[in-house]
């Protein structure tokens, strides 16, 4: 019995630091996965329904929500009420576009078009005041790129 307890203690000693790191990283990864999934779905839905779909990025309350051009004002407001809110330690720092425009307050809209392309944009996230993440949306690529640093468009 003592041998079993000693063995379990040794296993826990080595596994706990990994487990703790996973728990702390989980909310950050969940946020990134939500954005990656949503962008992919918006691109597909725009083609499928032949309507412009929009990812609305709200800097003030660090949230995102989606709409399409066929929604009434009431439906759009309902969609806004069901927005995805980022965890407390993660905020949207800015959204950058290739023409040099950067939005760091208010709302930025990223559109997905019926022909399968989207606006080109970078979403910059700030995590715990010391970590930056860049999510890069390219017009003709189905997946977005995720960088663990602040990235800018090449001029």
C-alpha cells in the first residue's frame, strides 16, 4: 500500500506542473479556437447562402458577433446580444487593415463575400498585459494564421 501511494505521489509531482500550465492556457486557446472556427464558418456561410457575412469586432468590451446582409435590424441586435465575450484577461487591442487603417476603439467590421473571399485583416489580442497574439485573415485562404507576437502587414 505504501509503495502505491509513493508511486502515485511521484506521478502527481511530475504531472501537476503540466496540468497547471494547461489550465492557464486553456481560456486563451479557447478564444483563439472560437475566432478560427467563426472565420471559417463565415466564409462557408457567405458562399452557401450567397450573402455578405460580417464579423463585428468590438474593442470596448472585447467581444465579437456575426451578422449577414439579410438580417433585419432586430435580428442583428439579437445577434449582437449573443456575442462572444473574451475572458477578462484577454482584450482586443486593435484590428489592422492593409491600407494602414487601424481601429483600436469602437467597432471594426470584417466582411466575407459570396464568392469565397474576405477582407484582409489582422486582429491583435493582448493577454495578461504581457503576451500579444495576432490573428491574420487573408482574402483567399480558408484558414487564418495565428502568431504569438504582434505582426504587421508587409508594405
